[in-house]
């Protein structure tokens, strides 16, 4: 899964940077939170998890698979909800809340996985 985390991280980085550029040049700065969340919850979090799973193969397990899918689904639903809210749509709160809860569940799975499978004081090379 480490490779998949790193690959999707790069895709989120590309999307986040392009959206940030588009929002900036079109003066749609009210959408900046979408750009920020894609870069942080998408790129940064996936990249960090991918590196951890590469360094500690015992953590590259079923919990990592669950985290990968939940975090992807949660982030996409969350971003759709934010886009609806930012465009003035009245129905953006439910997908934003649902997507963010799914993403929180993914982060909780990541935390459990790290606590269970990344040993203190040593690193696998």
C-alpha cells in the first residue's frame, strides 16, 4: 500500500496546486479552503502515511488498506460539500459533514495502525 499512498499523494498535490492556481488567477479566493484541504489531507497526509508504511512494512497491512479507501472517499465527499458551500449552495453541509467524518475515521485507523505496528526506538531499514 505504501506505493499507492505515495502515488495518490502526488495526484492530490497536482490537483491541489492546479486548483490553487485557478482560484488565484480567477480571484475565487473563497475556494481556498478546498485547495488547502486537498494539499493537506490529500497530499501531505497520504505522503506521510506512505513513507511510514514504506519504513515500517508491518504497518502496511489491512488497516492501511482501510485507511486508504476511507480517506480517499472521505476527502472527495468532503471537497464536494465544501465546493457546494463555497458556491452558495444550501445543501453542502451534509456531504461536508459525512465526508469529514469518513476522513476522521481514516485518520483514526492510521493512528491505531501506527501505535500498534511502528515500534518505539527502532526503525527497519
